């Protein structure tokens, strides 16, 4: 079967798509993946067909207004801010979608691309399934929806989720408009709702964090996270190996490559908080933080999480879906410093399941707050629970189960 995976986003959004795409290819399917120019090469290197969207998506994100709007806004405003990025990419996205649609037998969409697939399917039906890496579905339960603002069960969680859906739907409207200009009509509200409720949906993440609750009358299936592991025989850079061998396991501190003042400040507080707690640090470059520390701190351009995380004492990160899953799998305690979108949910849930310290939001960090978080994270209670959760995650077979769900949805 020829299967198109409509992907988009940052590196963390593409990693699980690569893992699932490679698994489907190993089962005899032809798999193509949409990718902006900045990620097209990684799709090609994975042996998958590239449906290239000829824009640099992350440059648009960093250099425009999107990243600045995201800092400190509520989740509805954050989702709405992404519309600016969609507007810049809409003409090229429409071109790619119209070109690939006749060439594939079935379509897998993600949270960012679901609306476009539905619009095209209304005119030219294809088997379609929705693969989510975040719990982007409204629910009364705080452990089942990234839109939830409260733990436990609360009607407020459902209200917040429904309120966030409106800007989420509007986020895709520039692409929908571009498709309409090429003769692909928008679906009516009733038809769009029926399509949404009828599409087979699963969440490709761990049930250790996201509870398999009922949403819109259906129990949402969780497959486990589809990890994109390093090739056999891979190793960390020699400089990292030397640093690890020179002392006790360090803290890993990384918040991606954004250079906003808030993330730069958070990294500074994380580094200095870890040092104040008597811990060494491996810190990810990218925020613009000045490298003025002594030999207890190693700055790196990057390293495979599956190789580095298990060898650390604690992991401080932004709470992205993939980084959180990888940190959980490592069995190492976490300190989440959430920035936007799903990250506050993952930070809260990591703490609620006992695998990490209380999250400290970007913009509210301090050296003392991070010192206390590291002291808690490296305590025996969190270490034991993180190890228990990690052992469970390592048994989940997320890649295979996600591919199973896709094949089942397509009648394979």
C-alpha cells in the first residue's frame, strides 16, 4: 500500500514519524512523508519518499513573531500564534498536498495536518487515520488532555479544551483557504465535525503519562511512544565520553535551539542551580548563553538522547512530547521547565506519576528554584519511581503498535 504521512513541526515532531514510517516500509508499504526543506534530508536518509514543502519552517518560527508570542501566552493564544506560520507556508503546503494526494492509497495525518487531510478527503476520499503524539483532545480528565488546567476530573478541563479548539481549527485556515483557491471546497461545520468524530484516532505516546480515557464516546488507544533509536554501533562524541568518565553522572540541561531571553535565562538558572546542588552539567547550546563556566560544565551542540540520558543524574528540559518520553524511558528523574502548548501538561504529569520534580515554568525560574528541583530529583524516592516508570516504558513497543494501528485502520 502507498501511505502518505502528513507531518510537520520541529525535529521532535519528525523523529517519531521517521520511526513509524520505517516500520511501515519494513512491512512492504511505500511510505512518503511531507517535510519542510529543513527536515527533508532526514526523511531521505531514513529511506522514505520526501514530499518536500519548499520553506524553512523553523526559520519562520524563530525569526518571525511566533516564538515571541508563544512566551507567556495561554494555550489558546499559543495555538492562534501558529497561524502566522501557517500563513507563510500556506501556498507551498497547498501545492504539495494537491500533488501528492492522487499518488497515495491512504493517509496518516497528525495534529497539525488533520484539517487539511479532511478537506481533501471530502472531495476525493482516501482511507485516513489520525496519529497524535500529544493528547490534543478535550476531556474532563486532567490526565488525558493537554488542554486540561486541573488535575483529576473537572468540567473546567473540558471547557478549557473546547475553548482551545477554536483557535486550533483557525490555525489551519490559511492552508484551507489556499486549497479552496485551487478548487478544493471547505467542508461545512457539520460535515467537518462528522469527519473528525469518525476518523480512527490513536495517541502514539505512553500510557504511563496519558490515561486512556473516553473522548467523544470512544476510548482513545495509546500505543506507547515510537522511539527513533540511534543505529546499532552508534556512540557519543569523544568529548562527551571523556566528560562522563571524569566524574559523577551529570545533569543534562537543554531547551532546544530557541534563543529567546526566557529560554536563555532558564538555561543559565538550570546550569547554576545544578552547580549549587553539587552536580556537574552537560548543557545544550542554542539559547545564546555565554559559556563562561569551569570544567564542571560541558556545552554540546547535541547528542542522541537514547545514548546520553541513561548516563545522567537528572534531566532538565522543556517538556516536549519526544524529550519527555525519552527521559521517561531512561529511568532518570526529570525537571521540566515548560514553555508552551503541550509542555505544561507533560511537566505536570511527570511530577504526578513521581518521575520528576515539580515543574518550574519558563519565566519563573531562578537558581534557587532549580537547585531545589535538582535536590528533589536526585533524592532516592524520585530515583526509584523514575526507574520503575522507565522499566515500564521500555516494554511498550510503541513503533510496532503504532504501525499495527495504521494497518488496521486501512484494512491491511
